[in-house]
């Protein structure tokens, strides 16, 4: 397959800056860059149109970036609590996705959508997780997702206390082991 040549209309991580001519695979262009308005095809007419509008596009981008930086300063160190059911070992019955984090952040006052949440894989355990949020292609922030079974457990996790099996003392675990070792074993032929 031949690569598709595009003009970037905004910064795209690991690809380039606004105005760069890049060559990408057709699927990446067709399914991601073009539908989201992050790039246009690099035809002669589009290149001329981009050059004519470049100053206006850069001014709009600068305005959006400054606005995102103000929001980033205001919500620095934000933490959201997400309540989920989980087993004794801390494994969730299901997982926490970028949509869940975006919904929790929106409820806490930071209006973002799920595409802005950068989550390499769904969260499948209880605890505190650092999550990257892209307010603007050039303005990332980190928020803390506190995944817990109850509000009380979330408060303990936020204070740094261990919860679940990790909270049990070594003495309690040793007494459980001693109990099971002293129990009569069935005769197995």
C-alpha cells in the first residue's frame, strides 16, 4: 500500500507539528486523522488554501492552547473517585475505561471527553492510578483515578493506607496458615 501524504492542521503526538507534510498509512489517515479534522490531504489546492489560512489557524491554535494551560493550572493534582465492585484480592469485576474516567472528571468539574483520556489499557485493579489527559495536543495533565469499593475505602487509599488483603497484618496471615495446616486432611488414595 502506498502512503498517503497529508498536511497536519494541529500537532499530532509522535507524528508532527501543525503545517508539516507527513506520509502515513492509508488506514491511519482514513480512520483517524481525516475524520477528526487533524489533517487534510496534501493536494495542490489544499496546500495553497492552508498557506493562505496558516496565520489564522495558528492564532486559533494559540488561543486554544492558552485556554487549556489556564485550565491545567486550575485543576493541577485533581483526583477523581470511581466506585466499582471488586474481589477480595482487589481485582475488579470488569474494568475502568477512559469513558469512566472522563465521566468522573466531568462530574468533578473538568469537562473532558473520553478521547482526551490517554489510557494505555483499562484499569482492572483497585487503587490509585495516574492517568494522562490531553487538554490540548500540546497541554497534557495528570489526574489521579482512585478506584475503590466504597467512599470510605477511597478515603483510606487517598491517605496512603493499605486496603483489602494488603491491609491484613502478617500475624493474621500466619494464624490463617497455621489453622489450615492443623486441620485434618482427607485421606486420598
